């Protein structure tokens, strides 16, 4: 079942309170907010030391299908409470079927951010 859209401000509040959802799908015509959310996640969720093992940045044009995202999102964090997986330019991904299975049971230790520009 699809969740109701959330506002930019509520995402900011989640990050400040360190109350993360397992998946964030940000989309739209306005790249400003998508970029700000991406920057916020990259800056505030993990420390610089934690990023070395727990941060994965992918671009849609480089991903053959969504199973690559699922493989990264299923990994456990090392020396951190969370793993951060950021997918930019997700509009370039062709096959989303595998990701839909992950969304049914996402990892609670991964924050998956999918940035989709329409």
C-alpha cells in the first residue's frame, strides 16, 4: 500500500530527530528540494568515519536494474547504527520489480534514498 506524501519539512524534522524511515522516495520537477534532501542525508546521517563502510552512492544510468540497489540496501552497517544508500537519477533505471519486493520488507538498519526527477 502506498504511503501518503510527506513534506520537505517533515523529512528535515526526521533527520534532525534521527528518526529515519527505511525508504525515502523523493521525486518531482523541482530539483532544488531533491538536491537539498540528498545533501542533508549525506551530511547528517553518518559521520565521516562511518561513511567509509556504510555509505553507497549510485547513479541510475550506471545501475543495470533495481537488484543492484537491493543488494546494497540489504547489507548490514559496520561500526555504525545505519547504512545509507543514495540513488540519484533513478528515472534512468529500467527494471523496478526487484525493488518492489524489498519495499515489502526493508532493512531497518538501512536508510535508502531514491532521487527521481520527472
